[in-house]
């Protein structure tokens, strides 16, 4: 039998899901993350889940991994020291940057400008020039370049970037410069902008390629070490990593272009939510992925998640496709505090993390967290991970009591306040992907996952009025489900920059066909046959004179038939009006063309559960009291493994399973569907 293993590394826990391809049977494991070396938790969990399934490692055909290695390198400032080669006269390209200062009108007064990823002292010039039309204006002076490169040899650079003016239209000089750099620096990785982002706009292209160089050594080292340890263990299957846009890339490709992994971790949850939604019969979804450190939210419309052309991590924004995921510092480990100046309760963004963790974990943590508040209110049972992880309830009470004392309120009022604030923080993030994008959240269902998501999902459903609230089976490892069920993805782009009246359907059709052949060849090199490949196309459109574009999906067949430009123009006007409530009389301009090649989707089946009679009594563990809306209520704790399709759970109730806990509030019910999803709605 063939298996695929999905692995998601979070800030607090590492989740693993082993799926038997034919039957869809699943086995899951959850182990504490090891931030000092994430691969340790990956290997420990892989052995654990295979032992649980009684499966040998050589039965794993596909190993899919969502990782935060690249993300953490950026957030913690632990990227490589990068050297940069630019066209002569453009040495300060990263220092000049864009004139965008975050914050209010006086933000520039207090905003500390971030240091460029490639320092000015590590930037050298190449005497050359390519014109905007691709013609060689000034030939490359190779001798002068070699002389200039000598200054980098004493700067201890760990990676090198080559980004020359207009190389997106003619990369001849850039390729030659890269070859010379490889001769001068044979032991360090070299990133070329024509490979990473062959698009116009020099700053964005330079920044993205430099970011790729900055994370390249640390990602390559991690991937190589993990691959080696897996081979030693006996796993000989294909190893893939999850891209920021929800697709997969090979381990080899991830070492060359790790800038596409910056949102790898959160993308797994959206991919998993898509898989669940297809089987549950929902197309419009808001996703809520709440872990121990942060919460990620996204929007899925008609079965398709929204994509962005930028990836943002901390203060870094690069031009790389990613799912439109917004992150807020609200997780189970988020620390509550009362500033002495304002005496107003705050929750997050600081997190207790995996070590020492919340006070309830009994690992030495003493600061009050969201998890501790849930314990105090009775929303979390005595143990997690199927009873293997005992909670320190007295420790949680002591931690939350410090907040109560600071506010001058009772213990339960303080705990409820912590939960209310963290819920409002997540509600704000959900509004960012829905209301502020022109979507009404009442037209979407809300799917919640992550270790802490199901605890807060019912309350978020009330705030957004998004019904039903869907709690999938094994919500704590749904990101790993997404890793295991998504497919290979290869993308290429090309700057076009022509007005509507200066091009034809035939010209665009020819370029799209050429780009499809390119990504198809890359997929074939990854082992995806031509019969298993499919293609998607996108064009960035703007009104002439605008400084931003709107990406729109297109069909190559429309341009082949001669109707593509007209259809694209109408679609752009409609989308522009939806986003901004107005249109302009200016002519349309087509800026960038993009082609995406996709491998065959995973054929993993979804397991249906046995049918029940609607009464969940067989799953009842015991009666329980919960503090809701200022008073205690009688509730019931249920074992999710014993629930059957059609069972109706009346709130207040708690449903426990190995990797998560679901809270159903008063005046709400949870209905179990054929696939084991709990659908929460107002009673």
C-alpha cells in the first residue's frame, strides 16, 4: 500500500498526518516543536505516526512539508549576509526603495527605516547597460567587473545576487555576470533575477531576488539535512515543500528559489480547508487557523482561494505569489498583560511559545495566556493530546489571577475578558480579508482549525455571522492535511506592458502558449507527465497611468478565438468597480502575463463515518460546567471519535479529540455530517 505523509511545523506544535492513498484512512500525530532545529520534531513525529499505523518508512511515496524555516529567518533577522551586483549607477537601489512609510501622517518621524537585506558596502556595480527594448546599449566590461568583485571577498558574504537593469527583457548580461561570479565565488549560492522574477520594476525585482539569497543558505541546509535523515530512516519517497501560493515544489527547487516558501506554513491550512470544503459541499469559506503563536485567516470564493502578487513577512514585502493570508498575533500562547500606564487589558502579540508555554502546560510558564483563560473558564478539559498531555489547572488559575488583581475584577471576569479581546483581534483579521475586500462575511461559511481554532470558532461565527461554522475532523492537523493533498505547481511570468490598442489576441495567445510550454517542461522534469498537466493563466491589467495593477484570470482559448482582449477588458472594469466603486475612461494597459502549470491533484479519498440516530449519548463522557456570558452553565463533554453522522449536539458542550477541542456555545447546535465535520449553527 502507498502512503503520503503531510507535515506542518508550527511555533508550538508540529503536526503530522499519514494518509493511505487508496482508502483515505488517516493516522495523525502531534509533537512539541523544536525551534532550535525543526527537523528534530519532524523526525520524531514521523516515527511516531508510522509506529501508530504499523507502517514502514519505505511505504511513504510522498513526503509533503509546510515549513517556517524561511519565515523565521526573515522575522528573526538570521538570513545570510548577501552581496549584490547591479548595473553601474544603480548601487543605491535598495536604499532608495519606495516612498511608503507605514503609520499615520507623522509616521515618518518615529518609523525606523529597516536595513536593506544587502548592505551598501556589499553592493558592487557591473559596467553594462541593456535598454528598455532589450538592445545592448553598453557591452559588459568583464575585466572591470572582476576587479569590482574583489571587494566582496573580504566582506564574508554567504550568498550573492545578480540583478541588472532591464534583464527581464534581455538576460544576456545577467547570465554572463552570474557565470563570472560563480568563477570568483565557487562556494556560495548565486541568485539571478531573471530566474526569480523576470518582471519590470527594478526595486521589486532586486528586493525579491536579494530576499531569495538571504534565506537560501538556511533553507538549503535545512532541506538537505532533513532529506538525509529521512533517507537514513528508510523513507525513499518524493520530498516536496509547500509554496506560499498553496502548491508544491520539489526539495531541489526549494533550495534554489526559497523566496516562494515565505508563507509555506499558513498555506497548508488553506489547502486543507479546500479539500474539506469540496467534500462537505461548501464553496465560499472564511478560514480560521489558530495555533499557539498566531492566527492566519483567508477567504475562499467559489472554491478558489484569493491570491496576492506579494508576500509579506514582518516588514519585508517581496514580489512572489502567495495566498491572501492575513496573520494576527493571537494564539493559544498569546500573553495577556495590563500596562501600568493605561490599566487596559491587552492580549498578544507576545507569545509564550512552546517553551515554557502557557502556565497550564506545567513547564515553568507563569505568564497568563489565552490557553490559561480557556482552562479557567472550563473550555479545556484536564488533558490534551488524547490524555498524554496533562494540564495544570491550578497554575492556570494563578496566572489569570494576576490579571484579575491588576484589573480589580474577579478571576472568571478576567478570563472572559482575555477571550473576548483575542476574539476581537481575530475578528479584525477576518474583516481584512472579507469586508475590506468587498465581500460580505454573511455569505460565507467559517471553517476553523489549528489546535486552538475550534475553541474560538463559535464565538467568531457570532461576530461575523458566517454560518455554518465548520470544524473538520482532526482540526489540529489540518495544515498537514493540506500539505498531503495539494499538487505540484510551477509558475512563470513575463512583462508585456502594452495598451489594448497596441496588441492583438493572436500576440497574447502566442506568448501564453510559449509560457505554458516552459512550465510544462519544468513539470515534466519533476516527473509529471504531459497528460497529468493543466495550466492556468493570469494577466495584470490597469488603466494607463495607474501605478498598480489588478490580476485577472484568463483562458488561453479566449485569445485563440479572438475574443480574449474584449472579455479581459470587461472583467477588469467589473473588478475595478467592485474594489473601488468607480471606473475610468482611460485605455486599458496589460502589464504582466503569468502562466501556472499544475500537476495532477491528489486522489486521496475522504472517509465517511457510520450513520447514527441523531442522539450523541454514546459519545458522552461526563457532565461539565462552563462559564459563558457571566454565569456558569451545565454542559456535556463528548468524545468526537464516538460521534456518528446525523448526531446533533446541543450547546453548551465540549467535543474533545486527540489534537483539538471544540466549544459549542449556549443557544447553538453542532450537527455531524457524513464525513465527520461538525457544523455549528444557531439553535
